[in-house]
């Protein structure tokens, strides 16, 4: 992908994946990141029940600064989610850099992801999402990739040793030129470590390539590039303010823009969860859900 041209290039031009109508178990779920705005200050469990009552079906539990949820609480919340039929995911703390020049920062980052995996497992979460790394002056892009890959391989070993199979590891597509997480990097990471899943943040991508997502085909090419073996795809979506290939802040969802993604998903994915990160959270998520009724 050429990030500065405002359009998609170098992505897969293969024929579309089998249409969703041909998938007997197709399911697209829509939810939010964090506790609903209407329940500010309330618990995750209360948020789950509220989302179920308003017709949404997913929640991403946000460990923004640290993993503060105790295992006992996670088990209880997971049971609430199962009864409410809410699909859970986890976002690991933002203080993660698997390609730091400081080995201690890498070690601390790995520990934060491990703890997120443990809580995700207790929650019954489908996936733990994390921001992998920043580019450092000391390392080339290739060296950065290898550092991230080595850390991810170790995390997969950690999951295997603890016999955690339900909760996947997802590396997020990021919205700044200084961050590891382009389409190509995630595609290669998934190819070399099949246990790692790409998490497609379309707002981040739109910012990083200076507004490159204009058509259903643009969204479809990204999906076709990053969906492997018809796996479940985890997606973040919102509006975005950006400048010079860098995100600035999330904005409310542009429904005309979201319709492009919805149409691409209907053609190219059998199973997806879409997490709304708009400032309006459940209000925008409810509007997004209507596209899949």
C-alpha cells in the first residue's frame, strides 16, 4: 500500500471470496469499545446487559492503562456475557512496544499482553487486541518486524503452555506513520505466524493512507488481503480526523462510509465482529447494526 497517495495500491487483486450468502453460519456482530455512554461509571457486567437490551451483540473490554480486572470478576463477567449472548473481546493496555530499544520495555509489554490473555481467557473473550510497536531509529523496518514476530511467537507459546485455545491474539492495524501495523506488515505476520490474527481498524487505515477508502472495492481489497482461510475477522470502525497520514482523533461514524464496509463484508466475509470506537459509542453502533438486519 502506498500510504501517501490517498488511494489503495499493491493490495490483493484476486477474485472475491465466496459471497456471504453461500455461508451457512454467517454472522456479523456489532458492539462497542468499553462501557456504554449511558452507563458511565457502571460495571462491565451492567454494560453487557444494557447492550443486549438495545440489540447489540459485542463488547470490547478496554484495559487502557493496566489490567485491573481480577480473575474472579472476569469469570463472573464472562458468565453474564454468555447468558446475554454478547461476544467479548479484550483490548490490552496501550503501553506496549515490542520493538523498543529498551529490553525492559519489551519485557513489560509482553507481561501486559500475557495478563490480558489470562483475563481474556477467564472472560471467554474471542480475541485479545494489542498495539504491537513503534519504529525506533536503532532498527530498520525489517528488524522491527523480526522483534515483533519474536515477541508474538513467545506469546503464542505462552498460550499453548497454558492451554488457552479459545482466546486468539490480534495485532491491530495502526493509524500513525510512527507505528508498526500496516496492511502489509499484518499480512506478513499472519502468514509467518498463523496463530496471530490481524485486527482491521478501518479508521486507522483511512488516516494512515490520507483518505484512501472511497469504494466498496477499496474495503473488499483490504478484507481479501487480510482474511486468511475464511477466519473470523475482528474490525474496529469510527470516523477519523487525520493529517499527513496520521490519525488525530476519532469522530462519529459517517454512515455513508460505513455502508461501503457493510457491503464489502456481505460479499467477502462469513463471520465478523465490528467494534464501534466512535465518540457516540452505542448510539452509532445501533445505527451500524441496522445495516445487517
